[in-house]
C-alpha cells in the first residue's frame, strides 16, 4: 500500500472560534494556528483576485496545502469554477457539492459524468461530496449512480446520511449501502452525527456510541484508497470540518445570545489525532 495522508482544517470550521478563549480571529492568526497544530493544509475557497497574493504568501510561509469547495448546479458553473481554480494555481483538488438535489436518472448521470470530464480536462481532481441538499443527498440514489459511473470519485461525509436516515443504529441494509460507496472515496470530511443532530461532540475519550461506526467507515475508505495503484506523492485528504452554529449545537444565554456547548477547536484536534491513528491502522 502507498500514498500519504493529508489532514486539512476547514476554513469554514474556523468561524466563531474567537469566542473560545485563546482562539485566533485574524486571517494570519488562523493560518498560523492551523500550521502550528500539525495540519497539512486548509480546505477553503478560491480567493478573489485581490486576496490571492496574500493567500499564496501565507500558504508558502507556513508550508500548507490548499483545497477548495465548489457549488455547481450545471456544467457551465463547474467549467467557470475550474478556470478560476486553475488561475489561482494552488488548488490540489476541488470538493464539489452539486446543487441539484432533485435531479435523477439519466440527467443526473449526464451532469456527474460531465463534471468528471471537465475535471480531467482541467487537470484538477474534483470529488463529489455526499451531502444533504445536493445531487447525492439520497444514499440509495448515490449507490445507483456508481453502478453507471464506477470511476466517480467521492468525498465521504456520512454525517449527512446518518442524520437524514435517522440511523441511531446502523442496520445491515444501511451498512451494506454505506460500504458500497467507500471504494470510490477520494477524500473524507470528518463529522459525527447521532441520527438527530448533524454534528455532535464525541467526548474527550471518544465514548459516544456512534463513534465506532464512523471510525469503521473512515478506516475502510482509507484501506480502499491505499489498495489502489498510486503515484509517488499521491495524498488522501481528510478535512476536519466542524461547522459553527447552526451545525454546532448551542444553548440560549441571557439576552437571547447563544453559545456552543462544546469546544470545537478541542474536538478538531481530537479528530485530527484520531484520523492519523486510523491511517496507521489502515496499513496493517
């Protein structure tokens, strides 16, 4: 088995962390904190032209890789986005949430096939994320897509399927479908759902009963990826993506303010360590 793990921090996931004591608020402070805590890269967006120079400077200074998110609803959207990503020049891959949740059948296959073709033409990998409110919002439908498009590369975020399906327990039928997508995993977004909330705290000791399921899925995805033929320098990106409210669970405070019930930064570091351990296990 070969390849390298690339652990990235979600830039979106840094939002609101200034509310936690000692957390950074400025752009460079955030980039510095990500680098100093052992992350390999950042998952963010294609910077506007006026910010691209600053982003390149910071990425070079702190030695970080860079990936971006796209939200295409058609092939024109995807083509235009890839042009911008290529112009920026630092994008290792694109994570795509395809914003056509009600597109099915041949029309959906044509769109996904076209996105894959544009990716190859541009020379920038595009991974389609398993995400609510997108073309992959339905687990059964996504599994059917792969029957026709067996080479389609996915970003696996099973928190969306767990909460959408209220999978408080994982039945053999659900497990079979979830496992069927993992050979196509080219990336992972780490978030844990309990079947009712999209994002929960696994606990400092990792004691939440849903955690073993996510560990199994993540390690299985890593094994499938590592068993394929890889070129020198190939990386498997895992994004630590814990979002701010309303993803993060909050409680009401005085004056109608809300506060998160958990420390998202501490959770992010816990998940980073966990995926590094799972990566080592996946080589055994």
